[in-house]
C-alpha cells in the first residue's frame, strides 16, 4: 500500500448532526422526507462548486415548490454549516499516526465552498495533515465521479492498486474499486486500524 486516501464527512469529520438536521427541517416548514429529497437531489452541483450557497438553496426551494426568502436562505446556510462542522478526533489520530510513520495520505471530500471555508478557518490543523487535498469545490469534480479519484491519484503519485480509499459511503467505495483502488467502507476506527495493519 503506497498511500491512503480519506473521505472527510463520516470519516475524518463527523457525519451530519441529527439535532441540527431536525432544526433544519423544522425551520424549512416542510416535512422530513420531501426536505431531504430536495436537499440531496441538488447537492452534487453545490459540492462541485457549480452553485454557491444562495443558488443551491434556491434550487432546493424550487424542488419543494416553495421558494425560500433571502432571510430563510441565510439561516439555512448557517444551520447546514453547523450540521457538518465536527471533527472525528479518533480518525484524526489515525491520520497523524500514518503521517508520523512516513505514509502518504490524501483527502477527497465532497464539500461546497461555504463549508470548505469553514473548515479552512476552524480546522486548519486537520486539513494541513493532507499534502493532497481534493476538495470537490476546488477541483471541480465530486465523488463518485471518476475524475475526482483520478485528480487525487495523479497528485499522490501512486498506482490505483497501491492506494487504499476510506469512505463511509458504499457508492463511493464501489466507484473507487471500479477504478482499481482498494476500498474500505468506514464503520469504526478499530476496523480501520485493522485494515491498515494488513498493509
């Protein structure tokens, strides 16, 4: 194994806060299922940097059939950022161990500009661990698009078969495997450590 490529949310950072998710739905004035269907159906262009925050939430509102006011959009952006802004210190410890041992590491994250700026401001000590930093809004490609993985492979300077990709999303792990990478679906840090010990 030449390098380890990590996903951010659900791995290096915590998954979306359940509490804040509930606040978002309540504030939106919509039911749970329609809200999240609209939220995720418009997320890829936002993650890729094709849309900014206001344009994304305009698209979500249109999908729901009730456009959000500028004031609502501002609040939804703030809640959305808060829902994703927690670090998984256990995984960070794993990354730090790999770096200390001289292993090559990279990060490939589906992340919109607003959230990337939040992480650059609040968690530079985490982002700085990764010499290869594939933030979707910066590279113009988002998982599971092949180009997102290829961007990272080129900069890691390693063959696909020599890279372990770690993500909590099964679709993304499958996409990585289809390109020849090794894939590990993240569930717990202990399972990750076991996978890494296999070399």
